[in-house]
């Protein structure tokens, strides 16, 4: 398991998780925007 951690540093995992979280929030925001725009 230590070999895997050497290839992927902890900072890389944190950055990856942040990017995924922000991406999901942004996608949900756009989806909500289009949903409200379509009904309005």
C-alpha cells in the first residue's frame, strides 16, 4: 500500500476530491438553472 501512496501523494487526492466536488456542484447549479428556466 505504501508503493501506491508514493505514486499518488496526499495533495493530489485532496485536489482531485475538491475538483470532483466543485464539478458536481457546478453541474447541479446548471441543471437547476435550466430546470427553472424551462418552467418559467
